[in-house]
C-alpha cells in the first residue's frame, strides 16, 4: 500500500534534520497516539524533532511515552520538515503551523479523514483506515522503524479511541489484525481501554447530566445546546462533547445526534454523529468543518442562539434529503 507515498515521504525525511510533528487542535486519542508514535519512530531514526499542538494533551493520555514533550508554543521555529498527523486540512494544525515563518517547510500529511484536502507535499492518506495510527502502523515499519512496546501502545491508543473500542462501522478484520499485532508487540489493551476510553472525571458526568437535561428532539434530530455558563458550572474544561454526542446519536429515533457547546472566546464547538444511511461529513464541511461520514464537527463564531438556528436548520435539511436516499 501507498508505494509511491512511502518512497516520496522517505525522500523528504532523508533530507530533513529538524522535524516539526503537529497534530490537530483539541487533540483526541488518535491525535496524541499518532503524535507520540511519530516521535518514537523519529527517535529510532536518530532525527531531531519537536512534538506540537495548540492545545495540551488531555490528562487521560499521560500514560503515553513522549506526551510530556508536547509543546503548545514553539521555543524556536527553524524546521526543515513538518509532519501533520490526524489533520484533515491545514487549519487543523492551528497556530503552531500558521505562525511558522514563510516560506513554510514541506509537509508530509499523514491522515485518514475522507474530507482530507491533500494539503501536503506528500500525502499518506487512507480514508479506509479507522485512525491515523492505523496508517502509521503501516508507514513507520516501511521506514525501518521497529514496533517497540511504547510505540505499539501509542498506535493501539489511536485505534481504540477512534473506533470507540472496536464499535464503529469501519472496523474490519484488518483492524483486529493490526490491534492483535500491536498487543503481541507489547501494547496493553486493558490499560488503553481503561485509561483512554472508560475512566473519566466527575465533570464529564456533570456535562452529560447538563446535556441530557437540555436535550431536544425534532424531525429526527436529537441535539443538545450547552452555554458557556452551563459548561463552566459542570467544571468541564475540555473541547468536544466527551462522548455526549454518541449517546444522543445512539438512539433508535435519532437520525443525527448533535452537541453545540460554547466557550469563553465566543466560539461554539459543534459535534455530529449518525448511523448509515445518513452521513454528516458534508454537513460539517458546509459549516466550515470536516470529519468522517458518521462522525464530524465544526467550530463556529457565536452567538450560540444564532449558531443553533443555523446548525439545526441545516442538520434537519440533511436528514430530510438523505432519508429519501434510503
Ligand atoms: P468530534 O465530534 O470532536 O469527536 O469530531 C468528530 C470528527 O470531526 C473528527 O474526525 C474531527 O477531526 C472532525 N472535526 C471536528 N471538528 C472539526 C473542525 N472544526 N474542522 C474539521 N474537522 C473537524
Ligand atoms: Mn482526531
Ligand atoms: Mn483520527
């Protein structure tokens, strides 16, 4: 697989000596798993590298090696290669990329989003992969990297979190084969399941409580809006819905589940989920975001009431037009 991209990325890597690895703003398990896995791979290849993301890694990923090396603000900006992981477009790399001096370094784009804009000079993008780390599971060994236990743990974390513990639609025998191989290489599945997926702070349950309390259902859309004040009252400081949107979408009567949550800076973070035959990637793309057919999102400027009006109307229209397809 990716024979051409692998050769092209090898050529870019061979020339590079100071590499900036970037993952997407508001990082999830796949983002942090992929970031640390590339770092561990570059360590083996004796390359100098920086791991960067505009936002801190959520605490639940502190069991991963190299997560303490993540920089949210760069200490210098002289790089000769950028490796972007789990980013569907250039904007997802945030300020750590945008603030690099021009001309920007060449980019290797390692990803799995269907909405990927192929923004790299080399694009190692497989929309059939369940996670960016599944792409890395093939890419890193092709560069001569050995799957050590910490590296296997980072890769398995991305697979487990992006598939919600092997429960999403795209999971195939290959996903299990990759996971089995990573377990054989020393990754502890029980540790990943509990630390990255199951255990949660009390504030997450308070957020779900608020979200379920605010829940509304109309025309197949099951959604919840959480204002900045409400969010802060729950103590939830993370970005994203912390699984609330999955709960809403996993209801028989719901065609699409959505969560709209406001933040201090006036921005509203929107998450969408659905089941086949529905798809939310186009909806998110039309709202300036992106994602996958069954899981997508966008970030919009408030006020929350206006965002709700627009998002609810467009989501209902998506349901109306797509229900005719089935
Ligand atoms: P989330 O609902 O935050 O778990 O995100 C679901 C999917 O949508 C992920 O694959 C994200 O990469 C993608 N996504 C969420 N927000 C955005 C955004 N503002 N721009 C592009 N993709 C997004
Ligand atoms: Mn991600
Ligand atoms: Mn991902």
